[in-house]
C-alpha cells in the first residue's frame, strides 16, 4: 500500500472517481480508500513497480493497457455530482500552463501554442465516442506489474475522447512523419475502437505542447523540430 496526498481536493476527487471507475481492471493502480477533502488516497501497491520510462516497451504491451482502459471503464457519462470534467477542460489547463511558461520573450512559441490549442479543443469537441480518459498516460505514469503487465498510475482524468490517451505512445521515440503514421496504424490495429486518423490528429495538435520544455531549453535536435512542426 502507499498513501498519496495532494494539496488540491478537486484533483484528489477526480483521481478517486477515475480509479473507482476502473476498479474492474488490474491495469490501473487499485484504490483502497479515499478522503478527497483531505487530498488523501490510499492505493494498492504495484510489484515490481518499475517505471516504464527509460525502458524498452512493446506496442503489444501498450495496446493491452489502452484496451483495458477503454473496455473496463464506466459505460455511461458521469452524472450530477461527478468530480470529472470534460476533456476540453484538461486540454485548456495543459495549454494554459504552457502559455504561461512561454513568457513575454517567446512570441513564436505563444503563436504556435495558441494555434495548437485551437486544434486540440476542436478534436475534444468532435469525438465520435466518449469514455473515461486517463489524461496523463505517458511512460513515467506507467509501471511494470505482475507478469509484465503495464499498470497506469497518477491519472489526471477527464471524460471525453479515449484516443487522447494513445498520443504519448504514438509519439514516443518518433521523429519522422512516416514513423508516426506507422506507429498510429500499428496501435489502431491492436486496440479495437482506436481511430488511427484521430490519434494522428491529436499528435499534430499536441506536438508543440510536448516539445515546449525542450524548446524553452534551447534544444534544436531532430525530434524537437519534428514535434514543433506537427502543428503546421
């Protein structure tokens, strides 16, 4: 067991609701108890619990995780009193933070981020289907569990397009348009319901956001240039 404490009760309530919604799967850290008002969550342990970040991973393993998230979540949209908010809220929060960090010395970055935000909000509003979205499903928030199963932790959940959760994996280690197309097609072939075209569109909308930290640090490598160029 491990105790997670956050200073924001809203964040704790959102995570508690999402973890309860995924209680049918072992591919998400289990919620044992919660006191959202105190920002406290008691979570089941994950063994061996090694972060996937920095390790090799296979598309089939990631696809299994994405399938579990899609198939084991609640079937209906949250009702009155739910802590969960639409995916558009999550998108707005992410871009708002990036825009604040861009600062007055980054006019080109601001223009790029605002254009990308508009694309992302349009995608969030046009989802053909909706479900419970992890919202922060990158390799640092995925652990290796028993038998090599990938286990998601630390969601920043929302209700909306589940294809959003595939974007970090579609872009991981990718630095060419051809590789991105190949990766999205591969994941779509392994995850029922996942739309390769929408994942590709999300990648274009979020590329500038994912590249922003490296760009602020002055990096000019091939991957940073590729991500920055995705928004057009």
